């Protein structure tokens, strides 16, 4: 007996020496022989698993199958950790002898599963992988309640999926995901009772909606049935539910006259001074509360009784109330600027934009954008084709001439001491505008923006005639503004351009380009103390000499 034991110990000892540094004898990993291998040989086996890990994974349920990436399932193969398991030599002599006898030892590869990523993918594949349970409910067809009887479904057993993926992923074969049956929460009996009871009551007759101002609208049973259903409440019962979007579309037109937008206070010139035109509050229907009342009335009122609901409204306050407008300090002209000398077509565009801006109110701290305030200025809005500057030369486009109004408005804001947020000069100098103190605009591309940096409101007042346009700003005067025009320098000569005759060729004698500047000095109106001084340097390109042939 001692001899047998000695021989066994000797065999185990020799085996320990022979297998030192190698993988365990008889080890396999997902069907691949990995026993008694050197580190290099073991790496070759693990490389095969790594290649499998890069392949799409086919996951299968009784409902169907889909191919996805391992990454989308949150799967990661840890080759180093798996190698350590393969190299784990059994110390137990009995297990050693069993290994010598040729018994395989299966090693499960080390695979990590990110549950958050896995669940997100399974959520997105529910329709392909799961058979949804059908909850019981009631819908309506032409005002008649119809029972939707429940049926069981089959879903993925989420907590068992990681184990199935770890075991089957690297086999290179489709992985069958575990599933479980689940039942709906609402019984068929509950559905039948609801259909014959409260759902039938809901269709018993019309519901009158009492709107504001004596306006009334009626909801027929068919209209109500088109938006009403009874759905699971999560407690085994059914509850009434209205599709709000569909209900508003169906019930809203009859109450449209009761919905009013708020109207801001405005200013009008009366007796040479701005007068406040009072604001008006608006109202809109609170559909959430109103539909709640409709649902309650439909499901609780006795059949045959007259049914009506008072519509619930929300007050919509104007942005600028009468009181706020009266406190803005709009009482005197703080700046005024006039330009003229425009052609007939340009004059029409200038008239339209001046009319659009007339009466605009800029509250303290707010910015005024000419493009933003007027919106699109195209043919549909009445604007006509006139002269513009396009790529450094005179051309024509719808809305041409509006830059003259922009220059007029810019100078009114300039002499009111308002903050210049954004403006762009013309590419070459136009003699009817002040040097380095003018602005161009282009619909959707180049804007004029200034900010009311005062404590008072600003009202824009425009005055147009066929020969001139004037912009006045009404507010409370707090500053004086001086403009100092710099001298011209760095003259550049115009180039000569020859173009084919036509509407796109406007001949011109050209003019030299130059660099100049404007300095704005802002002082306190009462004390005369200087508040700010800013110089803007402008480089005008030469206007090209254009010949049409």
C-alpha cells in the first residue's frame, strides 16, 4: 500500500515538473483543446476566440432571431484572465491523476457583460424577439363600445441572459436566449364588465362644452368614441384615457372663437407725443383640465341626464402691459436721422420696411434685429427689384435699397448712444451716406442689431416720403453724442470690368477706395462728463468701372 502511494506521489511530482508554466493538462475552452500548452501555444488558441469575438452575434428566441454586434450586447472577452484560468494547475493529487487519465477539464472563458448596454439593445429589439402580451381594454367603433380581450405574451428573461451569453457567445453559434411567459394585468371578465358598464355610459349622449362669451360646442358620442379608450391602470382594472392631440383637433374648432392671443401695449403719436395704446390679456384652453372634466362627466353622469362641461381657460398675459409701457419713460425724441436721394424702386422698398418697423418697442436690455423684426423681405411681402451691391459691383435684386433704411436706423441708434451689436458697412463708399457711419443689410445674411443699454424704453418712429426717410427714437434723453469723422488715407484705384449688356450690367464710372474712421464720443446729458469714446476704422474697396458691351 505504501508502495502504491509512493508511486502516485512520484508520478504527481514528475507531472508538476513537466507541466510547469503550461496550461492545465486536459483543459478545453468552448470546445477548443487548450491542455498542456506553452504560453505561446495557448495564446494561439485564445486568438481564435478573439476572432470569434469580433464576429456578429446571432441571438435567438422562439419569436425570431437577429444579428447584432458583441459591443451592442455589452460583451467583452478578457483573454488575459482566461489564460490565467487555463494555467491554473490542480494541486490535489487525485485531480492530477484524473487529468493524467485523459479526463477533460472545461474552462469557461472570462466574459464581462454590461447590463445597461445589453438591456438597451434588448429594449430596441422587443418587437423582433418578444411576443407582447395584449392587455385587455375597450375601444369604440362609431359610438359603440368594443371589448379588446387580453392574451398572454412571452418575453426575454433578462436576469438569465448574461449567463447564457457567457456560455454560448464564443462557441461561434447562435445563442438561444432564455424566455418566460407573462400574463396581462387585466382579465377578460374585467373587460366585459367595463364594456357593458362605464363604457356604455360614456356613449349615452352628447356633451355640451360651455365656452367663454356664451360660446357653446357639442361633442357627439361618435366624436368622443374616436378619442376615448379604456386602458389598463396597472392595478388589474381599466381607466378612461383620452388622446389629447386627437381631442383638441376634434373639439377645438367649435371653441376657436374663445381663444385669444394677448396683445402687447403699443405707442401711437397723438398731439406730437407718444401715447400708450393699452394691452389686452389673452386666453387659451387648458385642455388637460378640460378633458379631465369631459372624461369624468362622460363616465359618471347617469344615462339620459343632460351632460355639460365648463371649459377651463388659462389667462395669457401680454409681454408688455399697459402699466409697464407707461413706466418706460417714452416721452421725448432722443435722436433723429434722415437720408434721401433714392430711386423710385428703392423708395418703395424703403417705404415698406419703414412701415414695418414703425412703432417697434425695444425694452431696456433688449436687442433689436432689423432682419429678425421684419422677417423675410421678398416678392411675397411686396418688395420689388432694385439696386444692390453684389460681389463688389452694382447689381439688382428684390429688396434693393433697404440698406438706406438700415443706414438711417443705424444713425438714429448711434446718436441715441445705444450699443452697437452688429452692423456691416457697404463694400464701397456711397456718397449720400456719412463715412464710416453707415450700414448695409441682406435678407438672412447681413443684419443690423443694436441693444437698448438704457433704463428706459425705446420707440422707433419712422416717416417716409418719395424723397427721404426719417427715423426718430423716442425715450428719455440721458446722453449727448458727438461724431468725429477721420481723414481719408490709403487710396486704391478701381478696376475695369466689361460685362454683356442686360439687366445684370449697370454701367458706372467707378471711384477710388480708401480707409477712414469714425469716433463716437458719448457724454452725460446733465454733467457733460465723458462716458465713452470709441473709434471704428473702415476700409472701403474701390467701386469698379463697369462697361456694358
